[in-house]
C-alpha cells in the first residue's frame, strides 16, 4: 500500500506544481510597467533556454550514447524535427492574428516539453515496480519532486507572455492545460516502462527543438526590445536559476 501511495504522490506532484506556478500569475498586477515586462520576459527566456538545454538536450544525449554512436547522431536530427513540428503547427493557425499565433506556439512548446518529464516520472516508477524495492520508489519520488520544483517557474514562464496577450485567467488556464500532459504521460510511462526507454532520447530532443525555436523566435526578442542589456541580464539570471535547479535536484 505504501508503494502505491508513493507512486500516486509522485505523479500528482508534478501536476500540482504546474497549477501552483500558473496561479502565481494572479499575484501580478493587471497592467505592469514596460521595464517590469522586459524583466519578466528576460527571466522567462532564460528559464526556457536552460530547461531546453539541461533539462532536455543533455539527458537526451546521455541516453542516446547508451544506444550507440549512430543512434546518438539520429537523436540530434530530432532537435530539428521538433522545431519543424512547431513551424508546421504554426502554419495551421495562420487564420489567427499574430498575438494568438504567439500564444499558441508558446503553449505547444511548453506542452511538448512537459511530455518527456511526465514520461520520465512514469518510467522511474515503472522501474520501481519491476524491481519491487522501496528504495527505487523513493528514488522515483525524488525525481518527481525535482521536476515538480522546476515546474513552478516553468509554468509561470508560460503564463507571463500569454498574460500580456489574453489576460490573467486565460494565462492561468493555458498554464494548467500545458501541464495536464504530465500526469497522463506519467501513467503511459508507468504502463509501458519496458518499451518506451528507447524512444526517450528522441522525445526529449524533439521537445528541446520546439522549446528552442519558440524561445529564440518569440520570447527572447520581447526580452531584449530596446532595453539594451537589461532584458539580456535577466535572461542570464533566469538561465542560471534553472541551471541551479538541475544541478541540485
């Protein structure tokens, strides 16, 4: 029974953290000063860049190395595939105005990013079930806690640009919806733990490609604007913030 509760707790935590991070958007004023907006966009860009590199690309490369050199190279093409997927989706929403297209692309990028996180938690608990050792369950729970802590600033990051376009409530809804895939794919990973491992490097790399594209194309330009080094400085700090979470969690 304890092992079942640990599994339920781990899968639930990652989504609860996303909801919490998204809810932080309500603490921000409806109208914020331009300089504060640039500060928020800078932090957002840094968080997304760091998450795409250290949370997605590095694990993708490390896992691909275990599959052999050739498959490692194939994984790199998955980065391009992820970016091209987002471009293709962007083409499908041309009927929307530019603001809606930006909202859609950011939402898709973060959602894609959350899929491998959910899978990784599910796979970890799937492994724990297979070995049936309590220590493995606690190890999987530690992974879930680490991802949950990262989800708070990441989910806030997705709500901030949407808040500028569509208001707090819709930003919150988009943030929560972007995290719904995590528990869903955690369950998928839990069920198919023995079969999904070989696909994880490609899923991680595709998610990284999508996130890199939307960060460089949409978020980073808003952070820089005409602020000189101000937005770029906060982008670097946002990058370091997520790097610290990756290092210690």
